């Protein structure tokens, strides 16, 4: 060029609809999770489109059976094999038409345009025809589709809920709602009252506070963490209300040696240290890549913990590392938090793809793994020590049945009553929280003391 100026290179950005279709395809047909896919794909779109991408992907997974039924009416034959990407693009378009405020003509045009980026030019006419036919015949199509009450959940899961709970439909209804955004205030930095004022001054409304947990605040509407006052300085953490009970029930004290087993992504680890800053906390997880999140959270809150990658069923492989760092005298722990690997059926409203990633056959395998970890770690708990068993599941097989079996085989285990249990609930084995629009997600807790 004459003026020797260099043209600035701009990173090509993809259509949000094209990216969403690719993500949904991988969730439904490759078993990948939204939480692993979305951050990677957000780098390929404009920053201002990130929220829309998340809304579409989570929304499609939330109401998938309804969208599938509509598309089956509109297509002469199903799209299979390599054409499944077209089907996923139609899911994206249908979700926009039914559940967003995007004008219909714009939603259709954007989805049709996405066929070019996906190299599906031969399906441009089909995509356009299907979406426009839906708009034309929407009333009669929805009357057919919505004639029967839909759970929007896989049948195997609904059957398990029916067997376990009289209020199974309430659980389903709660799962189909968007989750509230709960915050956990760091008492080492601020108070709930002070932080509530900061939120309100920044134009954020607080709708619900929890009497039993004074450090919990619920926002009227979800916010990006970058919009939360002093988030980067560790004043506050995003954590569900019922998840916050883990550290509260564990009751860690300064100078105690605490094992947070299955610790990633670190929300409970950091909460333990907020409540007991001088505790010696070991954050253990079997996945090295997930421990990065633990370290990031510790750094943001300016806390220190011993972070170790290891299998909770094989303590002999990682106990030496702990002894090197904390002293050879550490052979057992004062307290153990076992947030056990589970079906995650209690957090479906927060992660709707769980409905399509889990299979009925997974439950038995998870129950066996939970049993193995629980039995193994019990041997590394000091006499008079506390082990808190926790899951984000609502299935009794992973929760109360698991603990019943453990108590039957371990005479040195004593089940503690939990502070929020009512008189009529005192005979329950642990406590099951259910998802609620005015409360937290579905979590289970059982607090065990080791008899001396």
C-alpha cells in the first residue's frame, strides 16, 4: 500500500443461530454439556451476543420435547444423520419464535441466513418453509401439541419421581422454570445489609432474603458477575441458596484439618474458608482441568487451600502429598465434606441439558461410586469427627437410601439432626431440599459423626 499502513485484521464472527445449532447438536448427539461448550463457542461470536447464545441453548434444552413435537408435525420425514444439524437449526428457530421477543420476521431471516454459514445452502428453502408454515398455522399446531400436559422431562426420570414423591409434579414444574440467582456474601469483606445497599444503589433489586442464612441474597434478575459490586475483590460469590448449606452444616473451625472431597469448582471450598479462615483445607478433585476453577476462586477471594488432583476412592495415592504440606501427623481429618458425584437431578432448572445427558442406567453406577467413596473416606475421619454427605440430586437411591445402607454397615456412625428440620421430620434420614422458585435447588444433606 502507498501509505504503508497495515489493515487491521478482524476475527470473523459467526451467526449466533449457527453456533447455537452446533452446540445443541453436540449436546443431543455427542453427550457434551452446555457448561463445557458455551464458553468455548462464545469466543467465536460478538461479545454482545453471548447472552442470546446462552438463552437459546439453555432454552432449547429446557423445552426440547415440545419443540421436537412441533417440528415432527411440520416435516414430512425426520432429518437424520448429517442432516441433524438442520434439525437443530430448526429447534433454534422454533425456540426464538415461541419464547423470545425477537420479531418473527427477524428470527426467521436470521435462522435461514445461518444455513449459509453452516454450508447448508441446499436446505435454505426447507428451513424457510418450515418456519413460515409454523407462523401461518401456529394456532392449530400448538392446539395439537399442547392438548396433553407435558413434563418436558425424560420418561425414566418422571417415573422415578412418581415412585418416590407425592409432590412429583411440583418438582417437574420447578425444573421447567428459570432459576433465581442467589449470592453468598463474604462476611470477611462485608455484610448482607451493606452489600444489599450497594446492589440497590447500582440499580439492582433484591427480592428475597433468607432468615436462616443471613449471608444469602437473591436478585430479581440475573446479572453478569462483572456487574456485581466488588465481585473481583471477593466480596460476593454466586452460589445457590441450598448449596450454601454445605459449609454451614459442616461447621469447620480454625486450625482444623478439613477435606473437601470432589471440590471443583470450589464454591464450597471458599465458603469453608470464609467461615473458618485459619482452617487447613484440602480441596481434592479427580479432574485436573476442573481444579483450575478452584484455584481461580481461591485467588479471587484471597484465600489459601491445598489443591490436589486425586481419586477420592484411592487416598493412599494422595495422602503423602498432604502430609508433606501439612505435616506427617495428618493421617485423618477433623471434618470431611463429601459433595458426592451424582445425577445432578436437583439442578435441572439451572442445567437443563442434564435431562438429555443422563440415562436411567447411570443411577446404579453412580450409587455404587458414592458408596465406595463414602466407605473409603470414612476410614480417614478422626473419632468424634464430622462427615457431611451432600448431593445435588433428588433421587432417594443416591440420598436417603444410600445413607441408610451406610448406617446399617457402620456401627461407629451416628446421624445428626439438622437445624432446619421440623419436629415431624426428625426421624428422616438426612434432609432433602426440592427446587423452588422462591428458594434454592434440589440438594440432599446427611451429617454423620464418628463415634469414639
